[in-house]
């Protein structure tokens, strides 16, 4: 039997809720009020908008859906919806209670009610789809397409488009974090003896040439394709998958530019090196469709290491840094920086996954 991906996805979404509810995690203090006073406040509160109503419902609906789906796929049956509703309500209550200690946050019993309603809606949708047989059809589809132990790769592939939802210096160039990490560590360790421990280099980082940018884009497209090849059964489905990955990568990158710079700039990222890199990346992916899964994992490991090394030897431009700083101020559409963290961490999580896959003695059936 396949292990359901709904469990890890529901846990990841719960972490997303915690992050979005408590961001920016500073200014913690006791504000001299009863922590549960918000429960007995008047509904609706003096200041509210339909945007708040919709986002509170929509924000918890995926959590209710994923949790109920996970329970349904593990045999919980009738208890899936009430358990998911109770867990979502408890999570929302915990977040509202914790917001009492954050001056930038305002706890609200209306938010609690809407979050609970969103969880219930999501759980009911999952139960309805299960009753209609849609979830079983997905299970049969997964059985035909993927090997038995595919949950980790499927979760990573589901996260890949979300990781692209913040502006990147190089299209599809996830994982360029070392320069910012070095700057952050230097700032944190200033005036401490540990500052001398940092392996700071005196070499000036050089901007990517057009040829290196082309290679970076090629590898950025090839990496998710190879990740899919590690779990997809036959060549024909790998061809379809690589075409779908290319379409998703191009579409999400265009969407990111629309959200960041406006609709008129949706396709400004498509420079000549980028277009050639996308084309060559797809060609290479198609040429590798017949490679065995274990060999694909080895190629994926090599591609990840080359890609991260290439990206982290180049600086981010001053213009991009200024744009990113403005972007980081936090629109709800970006989940208060969660997409950025995914963009930084996704290649490293994939690296851990592929190393664990290669460490197994035999390939999955």
C-alpha cells in the first residue's frame, strides 16, 4: 500500500498556519489582560472587512481538507470530519490565545469562528470527494504512475511551485542563500569572540555570466524532472511529467513577476540565456527518460550540488536586493515570507531525500 501524502502535507500546512499567525515573532510581552478575554468580545468586532472573512475561511480550509483526507485514507471513516474540525478549532484557539502576547496581533473570536468554519468546509469537501470516489481514483492513478515508496518525493514536488512564488535572482534558481546567511551570521556574532570562527572569504563574488546563467536555468528545470523520474514507473509518463514541470515552472515564474512587479512585467525574466536554458533543460530531461530510477537519483544528487554551488558563488544584484527587501515587508499572498523560506530550503530538503534514497540497498518496486 502507498503511504498517503496527506499526513506530511497537513503537518506542513499546520506549520504554515503557525508561521503566518505569529509572524514576525518579536515584541513578546504580557499586555495586562485576561488571555481569554477575546472569547467574550462582541461579534462582529468594530473593524473587519470581507477580505478578513474570506482569508480566515480560505486559510484553514486546506488544513481541514488535508487532515480529514489523511484520516480517511488511514481508516478513520466517520470520525475523520469531527476530528479534523476539532483539531483545526484547537489550533486556531491556540493561535488566537498566543496572539495576546504579540502587540502587532489582535486576537478575535470572529477569527476563531471563521477558522473553525474553514476547517469544517475543507473536511466536508474531503469527505464528499471520498464518497464520490474521487480519492480512490487518485489512488489508482498514483498506483499506475508511481512506485510504492513515493510519498517524500511527491511532497517535495508539491512544494516546488510554492517555493518559486518569490522573486529569484535567476529563474528556477532555488537555494541561493549563502551570501545572506553569511551576512546574518556576521550581524548576529558581531562583538562576540565567535565572529572569528566564520569562514569568511575575501574573494569578491562575480555576477553570473550568460553561459553560467544558462546552465543554472537548465539545472533548475532538470532537478524537479529528475526527482519525478526517481518515482515514475515508465518512459511515456516521464515525458508527460517533464512537459508538465516545464509548464508549471514557466507559469509560476510569470505569476511571481506579476505579483512582484505588475502584469506588464510578467515575461521580463525571459532573457536569451533563460529561454535557451529552459529549452536545453527540457531536451536533457527528455533524453534521460529511459535512465533507471537509481541512476536518476545519482544524477539528481550531482545536479543539486552543481546548481547550489553555481548559484551561491554569485551575488544578488543591488536592484534585486532592494526589490526583495520591499517584497519581504509581507503581503498575505506570500504567506509572510514562507515561500521565501521554501525557496531557500527546498534544494537542501531534496538533497537529504535523494541521499537517503541512494543509501537504501535496493530500489523501490
